[in-house]
C-alpha cells in the first residue's frame, strides 16, 4: 500500500499562482454572479485550495450597471448606510445606487 498518495496537500505561499478573471455582469442575476465571484476570490475553484491560505484569484466585474435583480427586489430591496452618528442612518434603493455608483451593487 502506497501511503504517499494519502497525504493531504496544504498550499504554501510559493505554491500560489494568481490569475485574473473578467466577469461580465450584463443581464446576469446579482446574487448568482456574486456567489460565482466569491468562489473565485476564495480560490475554491482550484485543486490547490487550502482553507487557511489566500489562494484566490483576482476578479474584475464589467457592465455592473446592467446586472439585474429577480422578482421585486429592484423596488423592495434597500441598502443601509450608517455614519455612526445619531440619526446618521441612510437608505437607498437599488435604482438610486445604480444611477450614482453601479459598482456598489
């Protein structure tokens, strides 16, 4: 029995190779795109994935203003911001965020 094949691989900083990915958000659902991007950022798509190491790749999302929501989320969803001061909470709808800062969606 070959016990060498049973060893668990643990990536070291010299084993990590980072690639660049471009994700096109046009006509894609925001949540599904976010989960795919998160998987690539963490490195879970690689066979060298190690939980305690940052083995992820770089991701650039283009056409963020063309991403879409499902159902009534475009009207019902709210983005909350809080400045830390009393009365400093501020809410925005996805429509408002898309006009000013589409990369925040």
